[in-house]
């Protein structure tokens, strides 16, 4: 096992990995920007290193600074968390070249799945169903329009190097196509340095469902069931749950087998997530592979009892997976709310500032609560980074108990000094659509926008 791991991230995910390291008897190194110099999570690390100015391009995305910090602290491995450099194949290669173990999949797998058009072709070859669309990046706007006419509107333009909803546009008719194509291309070039777009049939209403998987270097792959991620605003997830109310045991087993087959075909090692879109007829289509730890991994940990970060670290240390597919069971039901410093009444406008009061719920009868956060009273949320301040997770014996427990927990949660998304979470959890489990990715738009 590693003696010391550097965590190339910040905030709640950095603290999550620090705690996993402590449980495994590993020293942790936390890097930080000048804007995060007073972040509470730094007090939990064994060592800390400032790697640059507030802007992420000068700190958390500065590969040289991160590698120098790892060298300076004699770290043996680097854990990227999620976001920032976590899906950067070049950085993974540089880590290996500098003799640091990369706690993530091989650079080749990151690169293969990072290009969405290539990922689509690769998984189609492995036998996974894909949404009708272009075979790869469209050569021109004219070619894209011709294909859109062929498969029928509405269609979705997506950045081939994209993620997080950037470089994505829905085109409902020919009149809007040219403008959307130009906007998506420009946004993709700005966000990812790659203007390439591919085109898919836009399925509505659709449900966003993802499968968590783990793989080791010895060819073993398991899936840990699914997470329902259809409650989204601006293509960003707000609430996740497991199991999905739209999947039965037979579907879980069938799709899980496809996931494992696809993952094995690309020589993947580590933790990852395969995302699907479910259409109103119950058909599943491959969307993409996230080659990293997901924000919402606690949802799966709560229903399976398996620690995904522990497995990540052990697999990177060349251990065999400690869990077998036949031993994985989904027990009870879990709901997670991502609480952001945003104002739902103002189209989820970010609200950075100083938190005055921060009191998470403590105890609810019949509910297991988990709070993943680095925030404390007096903490000032920087303007430079993602506005996630907390993940609140509730487990109960069944879905309705989990829903009611989460509502009670949210009502107990006291946060003052800033606006948060808690009112939006309450509105969704109280809605008839969510209560029945009969919702799709348009739910937030119907309720709040």
C-alpha cells in the first residue's frame, strides 16, 4: 500500500479522500490555492502545499505545480478526485512518467472515453445500444443538418470533448439549427479547446441513469447497480437516488452485464461510471463513460455497503478487487441532495459569500444520514470554483421512507449568510412526480423555471 498520497483537488472531495487515506493508514497531502488557504479541510491532512493563485488555471489545473508538490512531499501516488485534472489523459501520463501512481484508469482509456464520438463507436462495437446519430464528429454544419433531416428533429448537438452541459444545444427545427450549431461549436472550443461536435436524436422525455463500476488490473470488473440522476438543472445533477424507480432486477442484471463487458473491452482499471438515457418506451442507450470518481458516489456506497474510494486506492496499488459480483446487493434506498450556494429563484445564480450559520441535521428516526462537506460556520465560499457546499445523503429501508427522511433532514438544515438550493430540493421531493417515481430530466424545468 502507498505510504503517502497527494490529493489534487479541494473542498469536500479532498476531505473525502483524506478520510479514506486515514482509514487505510496512509498519509495525505492536500494542495491548495491562495483562495483556499483557510479552507477547513486542510486541517485534516498530514501535509499541505500551496500550488498557486486563486484561478484554477494557476493552481488546481497547473500540472507542473501539482507534480512539484508531489515531488516535494515525497508522495507515492496522486488522487485527482473529480473535476479539474481527473479526466486529463496527459496529466495521467505525466504522473506515470514522474513515477507517481495515478489513482485512476489508464491514460489510454481516459483518452478513448474522453472523446464522446469515439466512446460511442467503441461501446457500440462492444454491443451496447447507442442513440441514433452521427458515427463521429460531423464534418460541417451542412453535413450535420442533412443528418438531422434524416433522423428527424429534435436533435442534440454535443461537444465531442464535452461534459457538464457545455457545448450542448437542442435543435427543434431547421430554423434554429444554424445558430445552435455555431453557439455549440464556439462554446466547445472555448471550454475544451476542441470545437468538434457530434449529433444525436434528442429523446424526450428521457431519464438519466448511470451504473457505477469497479475494475482491477487482473481483468475483474463488477458493477454496483445504478443511480437515477434525472433531477437536473442546466444539465447538472441536483438529486440522485438508488435504486432507480424505473429499473427492475432483470433490467439491472442485463444492463450491468453490458456495462462490465464494455468496460472490460477497453482495459479499464479503477472506478468509473457508465451513463445511459432511458426513453419513454423503456429502452436504454449508452451516453458516455465518466473515467473518474463521481460526485454522487455516496449514493451507491450507502445501498451496497462498499467503499468506492477504498477500492480505488487498493486497485491502484495493484490489489485485486475485494468484492465479487455475486456478493453485491442493493439494500434499502438512498437519496442524495447536492446543496449548492445558488439561488433557485434566480435561475440558480451562484451566491458566493460568507456562511454565518451551518448546522446539518443530526438525527432522524429510522434514517441513516451522511453529510459530505468541508464547510463550517464562518467559511467564505470562493468565487473561483464550483458552488457545491455539501452533499446530504439519506438511507432508509424503502424509497418512501427515504424521501420523507430527506424532507425532514432538509427542513432541519440551517444555513444562513448565503442562498442555497435547499428550497429547490424541497420542491422536487414534495412533487407528485418525484413521489410516484415517474419523472424525467425535464422535472426541474416544469417545477422551477
